[in-house]
């Protein structure tokens, strides 16, 4: 990998404005999922390192919260412009550690631009007083030090979507990126430092072996007042339990099991294109990727035939190849899970229309050492198959035929998750009936565009709580304070 600015590739953690190693001098190896080979090391930090980061964030908070909204706006915009200037290097670093064949950098930096602008709009309220001699004001103030725990599937955007609103309102942050993808976080820190964000306001701790203890400290340290996490529902529940002891604010973006519903009256071309775009972005390793595909019986055969033909034209390989449409999975464990879901579905009667396992055996990726899984298409999915209840997180498309609107809504809601759902239909009444009936935080109707900077992102049920992005994104990072002012009796 050749970078225009090699100083963006950092092998140290970032605490209190400086690059530091773990006190124990332990390191962890980061692997390129396209080859399975190590690309470098970062510190494997423990609780003592995290305590230093939290204390630094506390000092940074005291400085940052006193900045005016205009000052925070200007510094965040400078950070945003540096991301534009170094777009190619940031993309290369992300592809190297994540394997993605799609660009995330523009998406990620959009949140910094959005929340830079929101910094000047953290409005309060004046409450009309029912009392002659009282006036009531509500002001929004930063919650304080925030712990941010991010996943490997969006190593840039999940940081900016969380840190953006935190910094905009005056909070400081301690970020723990996933062990698989720390270099993107560290590159963003380097640019934040150049932008003039004061020391201690942004801190990054990297860990793998000590992740449980580090996570516990980030959730229970009394200085921390807010925790934001994106990841599995099981870990989210644990984090919520740990945060309860300190009554901390919590926002959780957790697992999904998104239904993709195609009615007979839908435009088949548009629906197929939408499905491929939503499902294969990041090789299916996206929380809002369709997991259960329901196609009404009238167009089922035509839809699956066209889908299979389009899938045969996909190109699999390293994200550095501009012609590649689908990159590797993040690890061998991830590949094993997808294979398990295929075998389970087939054992329950599913038909294989396109077998990615066979395609891999005869492909050049077989000998690469990378964690590739070729896109696979199944039909006749059984409702008891693992795919129907578990998030696959891979390029497996499984189709089930349905008959009626009532039937498919019941199938779609038959899950503890409720993050995203997709509906394709030309019936305006059905658009509203089905969208309102689906138990989901977000619904795409004839569209797969959900998580942009201007819209609220989040789920219901066991898919989490809180919203990220949009004007609502700052709410979890502020406290609303009532100021009640007593006046002297009016002198006539």
C-alpha cells in the first residue's frame, strides 16, 4: 500500500494529544482479510491505559465545553476538509484492514460536516409561564465524557456518526475501535489533531486480548457519562447492564434481521437492483442488509431468475481492484457462519440456485488466503431456518414465496429485531399500510437509502435504542436543564 501521506498510518494509540504504546508494551496484529496476512500492529491496551484516556478526556472536556458553538463549528469543518484532502489515503487504509470494495470515506465525513453545522443549532426553549413572577428556560448542555465503542464493518463512519454529535455539543470522547480495524480510527485522529481539536478531546484506545476488561472500564468509570455502542444485541445488553450501575446515558445500535418484501405490482428491475445494492454492500456485512427476502408468488419465479443472472456477473476480489463488486468477509469465523446458514437452509429443503461454495472452489480467491465467500442464492426458505432468526452477515440471499399482505407482515415481524425493513410496491395505500405495520425503526419503500447524515438511524425492539445522524443525533449527548427564574413582584 502506497500512501501519499504515510504519517496517516499510525501504529500507536492516541491519548491526551499524543501517540502512545500500551503500558504493558503488548501489541496486536491486524490482518488484511483479502490475504489473511498481518498488515501491522497496534497497542493491546488494558484497563490502566483506559483510565489514562478517560482522565485525559475529562481534562479535554473542561476545555472543549467552554468553546463557543462557532469555534466548535469551525474546528469540525476543518477536520471535515482534511478528510476531503486525504480521501484516497483514508480509503486505502480502510480497504487494507476491512477489505471493502466500496467507498465509505465520503459517507463517513458527511457526518462531521452535518454536525459541525448542528453545533450552531443546539437550541433551548422558553416555556410560557403560568405564574406571574416566574420565567422558565430550558438549555441543552453537554453530558460530559463519552465512551464510544465501534464495529469493524464501518471503521470510519461509525466513529464520525458518534463522535460528530458528541464534539458538536461540547463533549469529549474515548473511542475503542474494533481490533480488526484500528488503523482507520487512528488516521482520523491524526487529522483531528491537525484540525486543532484540543488535546484530550479525542482519545483512541486499541485492544483485543483485554477487550472485556477495557469495555467494562469504559462503561463503569464514574467520569464517563455516556456510552454509545454499535454491535451485537448480546453485547449491547451487557453494556446496558454495566452502565446501569452509574445511571449513564446509553445509545445502542444493535443486530438486525431485515425483511425485504417485494409485492406482485413492484417493478422487478428496480427491486432486484435495490436488493443487490442493499445486500452486497460490504459483502453483506451491514446491519441493515436484507436478511430475509419475501417475494409474492405472482412474480417469484421471474424475480429469482433475474436475480440469479445479475449475481453471476458480480466480480469477487480485493477491494483495491476497481472492478470488484464484492470483497472478502472479515474473518474465517465469519465465513464459517455463512456456510453454516447455507447448509442449515438446504437441510430444511431450500433449493440452491447459485452456489457460492462451488464458485469459490474454482476461483482465484481459493488460493489467496483471504476470507472470501462467493454470493449464494437460495429459494424455498423454511421459516425455521437459521437465516430466518439469525443475522447472517454475509453474501447469502435466501428467498421465500408469500401469498398475502397479512401473511408477509406477520413473517416480517416474527423476530426480536427491528432495525430496518424494505418494501417494493406501486400501491400507494399499501405503502402506508405495510410501512406502519412493520415493527422496524426504518423502512425503505422502493429505496434502500436509509442511513445518510440528514436522517435518523436506529431500531426498535432488540435492535437498540437512540438515534444517530440527523437533527435527532445530538439528543443523546445533551442534558436538558431547567432554569426557573423568580422575579420581584411587579411594581405598579
